[in-house]
C-alpha cells in the first residue's frame, strides 16, 4: 500500500457534464473514500443525496452550495459537512473552475466500481 | 446543525509546542472528525499512532512525513492516508508554517473532549 498520494496519479471519471471526479483512495482496506472534484465554470452538481456522510473543503474557486435548507457561497478554505441522506448540490460562481476535496464514510462503492469499469475498457 | 463551517469559527487547542489543532466537526452526529492542523516552522508532530483511520491533505507549506516504513516530503496539494494503528509523524521543512487538513474515522473522541474541557475553563 502506498500511503502518499499525488493527484497526478489518481484515477478519474466524468460524473456529469463539466464535473470530474479524481479518486484518491481506492483500496478496499480504507473505510473512507477521498476524492478531488473539479467543476468547470458554468457547471452544476445537481441536487442529490446518498447515505454516506461527507466532509468537504474548497481547494480553489468559488461555489454556491445548498445542503438541506441551508445555502452559502463558499470560497477557497471554506468547509462543509453533509449528513447521511441529506439533499445537497452546488454550482460554480463566476468564470473560474472550482476544485474541492470530499471525504466520505463509509466508502463510495459506486465511485470505486466506476473506476474499476473504466479500467476494464 | 450548521452545515457550512468557517475556519475562523472553529474551536482550537495546542496539541504540542508549535502544533495547533482547529476542530471543524464537533457534533456527536458526525462519524468523522475533521481538523485543520497548523505546524509552526521548526516544529514536530512526534511519531504516534491511533486506531482511527486518517486521510490528510496539505493546504499550505512543506512537510516531511513518515507513515509506517514510507517517508516523503509533501507540498501543497499532496495527500496521504494513515491506516489504523500505523505509526506516523511529521516535521516542517524550511522556514514556513505548514497547514494541513485531516479527516478521521471514527471520530476523535480525545480531540472532542479536549475542546469540551477548554470550554469549561
């Protein structure tokens, strides 16, 4: 197992138009899944929910985000927390790409399967 | 519950000389604990271990880090993963402060107790 992870070595897939997921933790030994999510200017992460808890951090850019009945414009360095099964979504603000880090517990089996499928192509 | 979290509103304590912990998730509803760790230039996070898994990201500065038998110099944007009970530690490189984000599962009861104790002072 390699404990140190470079974004350049991560495996990625397109989740929606203009939304790329780079998966940083891919071992079945890991309880959490960590990703870098890259949202192109003018793109949207539609409202959705999942049973996994989510902690996130804005690495670069600006993001309008809604979680349950709260809504905020987040900037680089801001954090958020999404409880299990809470509806949430986001869209970029302005003409810059937004890059954020998300960590989920338990791990996102759907994302890991997506990576696996891409490798079989 | 407030889903959006600003580092300026976080609760903090000194973990070691030159090492400050700012806790971003403090609710007992949260399975994960997220912190910002600030390490002053020339300071050390001594080798230690804990049963909680840890995922981390370098927000600013440079860090020499060791996890088990691996060792790396990490820069802004680099990631790492610490399995349960794996010994690890770090020290700053150069004359700049290092700021990193750490997310633990399950939550760090020791950190939450430390915050609670400080509030009672």
